C-alpha cells in the first residue's frame, strides 16, 4: 500500500510544468491541509488500511511541498503513524530555494527520511531558461544541509533534451551531482505540454537519442544502476517500484490519483472545490485489457519486467522472438527489457499479438 500526497502550491511556475500547481493560492494552505486530513480518513477506510494492511511508502509531491510549513503536515503524520510499516520510506519533494535548514529539520522530525530535490541543472543560465526560481548555490546548500541533518536518502532531478544542451553541459551537471551526498538521480527529458509557457516554443525540446544514450551510460558508469527509464541509483525508491509493480496507492489532494483493484480515483483539481468537498472523487473502472497493457508498459520500462503468465500464447511467441534477437532477457519466469529507450516499441510489438 502506497500513499501519495499532492501539494499544489508553488512559488513560481516553471516554463515546462503541466502539473496541477498554483502560484496565487498560498492563502489557502491551512484550509487545504485540513482538507487533506478529511480525505485521508476517508481513504484509510476505503483502502482498508489496518495493522494487517499497512502503508509501505509515503511520497509528498507537487507543486512544491517545501512551500508548506512542517507544522501544517503534523496532523497528517499523526493520523498515518499507527498505519506505517516499520522502516517505511517517507519521501518529500523540495525546491532548493524553499528547502531551508529549518524546513528540512521540521520534516525530518515528522519522520521524513528521503528528500527529492528539484534541481534540474547546475547551470544558472539553463535554470533561467527553464523558469526555475533557484540557482546553483541554492541547490548545493540545500542538499548539503539535508545530508548534515542525517536524511537517510537524498535524490535530485535533472532535465535534459533542452535547446542548447551539449555534452559538455550535461557532463558538468552529472559531475556536479556525483560530488554531492546523493544516492539517487531522476533524469527527465523535456517534453512540451499544453497550457505551459513552452507550448508556443516547441523548439525548446531538443532531445538527441545518441546524447540520451550517452547520458544514461555516463550515470551508470559512475555507479548508479538504471532501474527505470528515468531513475538511477545506488538506492531504488520503494515508492517508485510500488507503482511499477501495480500496488494499490492512495492519492491524496487536488489533482492526485489513487488506484485500487481495477479502479482509479480522481479528486478534483481545483483547490477551492477540493477544500469544500475533499471526498467528492471521480472513479474510472479499467477493463482487463487496459490493466494488462499498463502492466506491459510499466514492466518493460523498468526493472520489474513482465511475468510470462500474463502473455497469451501468441504474445509469448513474440516475446521469445525478441529474446532470441537480444531485445529481451528472460529469467525466473519474467521477460526484462535491457534497453528502456525501446520500451514503447517492445510493448507495442507484444500488445499487437
């Protein structure tokens, strides 16, 4: 059982961001956090959370969780504490400019043991291009402060495939990242989304597959294993793995998504509407084919792989051909994709049978 908590407040809107986040709703923070508590109690019952069915991981995402004072999180942590698995992974995202030492201390005191920093780059000009509110010095100080405070796991995000990216710039980002006390990197290619500042500037996204492959190899050579198309580390995030393993997850907050059995749950994206009615949640029933295709997609783009028993005879024959051609590995009853950049192509080839 996983728990995701969405914090939709941001101190600035990045040029590429399509997540449900707002820069003009800070006055609603306390009411919003109270509404999270109401939905949480509702979801604990719906998902039958109990001492026999505990929460394995918690992930606080956004938006920018570091724009909310730790004291406003306290009621949520008090509510879930009896239902947390021993040694639960508890992650919060944070932006370097708002993840002050005081905020980091407060979140650690609540039980957060992993921070994922939205660094994106260590190049100040690239950060300006992306519309980020922090600079390189902010990032260095925030990560080092978190390490000094004793956080068990630290991660950072980097973005590539941006107009102007060069091998030298990306190498500098990677070299700087590996000088820091981190055990995980999430690496994202810039994509142009609707209703973002970059929507009218599609040329800002400029991914080159040979450069992407070089970047993946560079991180792996430095000792971080790639365990999903966007994730590398000496430590593998248990929360990330839980999604790919198709575990049930509670989605708390405006714009979050939950999943149980064959049903997805969608709280409203509007903050004020959510505050007024946090348990008014839309449902979507997925059919067997949709669930199966999702397992293929998630399995082939991660270290989870796909269980042979999920495949029809025709799909097994196709998977075996891909295995014999060196495109899939087979062990312990599962097919694994050794090149995540081919995940979509492999999924489509197997789905078609």
